[in-house]
C-alpha cells in the first residue's frame, strides 16, 4: 500500500513539473532576473484594478444615463480609497473615453504613488478590446 502512495505522489510531482514548465532546460544565455518576476507579480494588482476600471466604464455606457463620456473615477462609481492597494494608488490611474458608440477607451497606469511600486514596466495601458501594452 505504501508503494502505491509513493508512486501516486511521484506521478503527481511529475505532472506538476511538466505543467509548470520546470522540465524545460533553462536558457543559459539569459540570466535569471528575479526582480522582473517580482515586478510582474506586483503588476497583477495594477492590472486587476485596470480591469475593474474598464468594467466600470462599460457599465457606465451600458446604463446610457449620460450622453457624455465619464471623466473621473467618481463618475464611474468609485469612492476615495477604492483603488488603494499594496503597490498602486488611485493617482496611478488615468483613463480616457474617446467614443461612447462604438465604445473606445484607454486606461493608463503609471505606478509611483507607493514606495514599493513595480519599476518595470514603467507604464501599462489597457484598451476597450482588452489589449495590454507596456512601456
């Protein structure tokens, strides 16, 4: 019985390694950049906030309560402190709605309001089609 459990455990570990990409040989020409992985993890918070802003823009337009595009986060229903995270703050985000029909917008995040904000990339943008770009 113990052997069956050991085999099952080994299979589980092999599956995990295969799915996580650990079975691939590391590219020795590129040094492992731990900082970029940490910044990437921090950007997860910023991207989630940008996605929330995008959803709020879509809701604003879907309600059809106003003919002019939203200009502030308050008009989208955000209150002070809603976009305060560990690595990003409200002042890091800007957006522009260039058209309501068809909907066209861009959300820009430039971190800097928090001391432990990510350094790379310096800026990320999200558009209405869900396309991400970075500088």
